C-alpha cells in the first residue's frame, strides 16, 4: 500500500506540479486554450475545466480530488480524446497482455532451459555459444530488432517481390464473430497471430538472453556449493540433485525476478508497440505523453503500481512455499 501511495504522490508532483514550477504554466490550461482556438463551445470548455478542477489551487483541491478519484479507479476523461480513460484502457489491455504476456512466458521458459543447460555444461563450447548469444540478445535493443524485422520480413518482400509475408503494422481483433446454421458465436481470430508475429519475435529475441544468463549464474552458484559436492559424493544422481536441491534453492530469486517483470505486461512495450502500430497500452502511453494527456498517464502508472504490489505479495507467498529456508 505504501508503494502505491508513494507512486500516486510522485506522479502528481512530476505531471502536475513540476511543469508549473519549472515552466510557469499548466499544460492542462494550454490544452483548453488550444481547444478554444479551435472554436470549441465555451460550455464544453467550462465543463472540462470544472470536471478536472483546473480552476482550483493545486493544493489541496486538485491533489485531494485526484487522490480520492484515482484510488477509486475513477480515471476521468482523456484530455486528448474526450472519452473515459477507463474505457480506452480496457479496450487496449487485451492486445498488450497477449503480446507482452506471451513474450514473457516464451522468454522465461527459453531462458530457463538454455541457462540451465549452459550451467551444467560450464566451459564447453555449447556453454560459450549460449553465453555469446545471451549477451548479444541482451545488448541489442528491441526497437532495433523491431525495425530490422519490419524492414526484412514485411517491407522489403512487399517492395521487391510484391509478397506480403507480414503486415507493416497495426493489429486486428482477437475474437471474430462467425455464423454457423444461423447461430453466431465468437472464436479466436487466426489472423491475429499473423499481426503479432513480428513484435513478438522482437520482444523474445531481445529478452530471452538476459533470462538465460541470469539462470545460468544462479544455477552455477548453487552447483558450486559444498552440499552439492557432498550429494554427488554419496552417489545421488544429477537429475535428482538438480530437481530436489538446485532448482528449489534458485526458486526464490527466480520467482522474484518474474514477479518484478509481471507489471511490465500492463505497462506495455512502448517503442515496439509504436513501431508496429500495435493497438495496446504501450502505444497509448506514447500518444498520451506526446499530447500531455495526464489523466491517461496517471491511470496507467497507478495500475502498474497496483499490479507491482500484488505480484510482489504473491511472489513472497510462493517463495515461502517453495524455499524451506524462508520457513525456518
């Protein structure tokens, strides 16, 4: 709870207080003036100002109104689109969760398998190759990979051969309505995977190496412990040692790392979603920042803070169940 409160206070200061303190003007008032220049109705402008209490002092009026409403998940109206922020977020959440959630799961599974294999084959060529691949994966930014994939697998084939291997950007609906014998129902849209392939590849390639290297280091530390040497000396099989001792002891830091990455599923991959015009929260955050739509920015940051607190709490419970050293 303290984490959420701290984030709420900090984002209000950064988004609402600092622009006035540093630049001497309120961006929200500037947006209203722009609307007035575009011949917006004065009644609409007055209603907009009153709904956000922009005519009131920052402290305590605007701060209390902001704090109470956002705690109740009342995110208000978007400055940019004049539609409820909650509706816009709910519209984009499925795309972001599917893309980021899938990439996280694939990266974790792939990284765990490769990292464990590298640790158990330390010093061999396979280990050296995996370390090199992992470092390259970690070093190359996802947006560079995104641009390269977009150019090599979408743009160039279309220009050179007139073949559309992958779309240049955008997204489609997750579920599509079909009609069979007069009965309509929704089913998964296979075309969705076609649109998702390139951004998913960019995210996985850019992240699995870090997971592999992290798991490799965790496993190598455990394999060097004295209890492992003792277990091998008494004749325990390697699989049993890995399953009953090594994996159990690395579960705590590994679970914590996974928990810390879960909130990023909702925050979205801002650059990747922007490059591929993916209709998700990442692109939404980018558009909101560019247009200084702070009701939208505040809402997403608040949701990420809540998810972070929940995921860390769940991680603590899982670690307590998995790691016997925590119970003692």
